C-alpha cells in the first residue's frame, strides 16, 4: 500500500484461487478454467493496479473414482 495525497493506494493485489479436483488427469483443464475465470472477471478487469494471480489446484484423494 502506498501513501497518496488523498489517503492510501494499493500497489498490488494478489488473487489466490484454489480449486479441488477429483483426479490428477484434470489438472491441466482446471488451470485453463482458472485462467478463463480470471480473464472474464469484471472486478479484476476494472482495477487499474498490478495483479498477481497465484493458482492452487489440489487433488481430493478421498473422492471415489468412477
């Protein structure tokens, strides 16, 4: 956060989406979907500051494989 004449301004926003998938084979598709969601997000597109996108995809080891 930076100090400005009118108050404070954000210097960067970090977006950390987390997605849980049922199989490791779905990881590439999950990352593609997260990137599409970022590109379509009206809020993040409206912000005129630097954004860092740190995705996290986990495999739910307890889910039944069908």
